[in-house]
C-alpha cells in the first residue's frame, strides 16, 4: 500500500485508514472509547510498524479508530484515538512487515510503501 501526506502525523493517519480499508471494516454503533497510546522505536519505520500493529490489536479486540490525534517527535509517537465498535470485517491481516518499508520526506511531502502479510 502506498501512502502519501504533507507531514508525518497525516501519513500515519492515512496509513491507518488504508489498513482499515484493506480489512474491509464496517463500523458499528454504540459506545465509543478513547484510547491513549505511546510508542517508541529505533526509527520512523519501526514506529509506523508499531503503530499499525497496535491498530491491528485494537481490531482484534473489536475496535476501529474513527479519529486520530497523532504527535510524532523523532522516534516517539503519542496518539489519542477515538474508537468505535466493529460491526464486521471482510479480511484479515496477519502482520505489518518491514519489507520495502522506507519513509521518505522531501519537497513538503511524506511517502512510504507498506507491505502487509495477509
């Protein structure tokens, strides 16, 4: 999956939305939950993998992110996620991989390619 955005937080947000799209998630109704996450990794690529794996964990627990407030400082991510229950999903993703993963920041744009293990 190719992901583009004008900055890192938006690129992570777009990666999350792409993940949910691939999973074919249908949102349910009901109580929403606010989730706070903090992640640290050795580089931005590791941080992106950790973030998407956290979202996969939330999906397994029956929650999908609706709103994201993401802050990234070097190799530290802090995010406030507004979660809603999942009604249904059509596909599974086993893992987010590091295959071909490189975050490129140039000319006011961030981009990456993410490969999932289906």
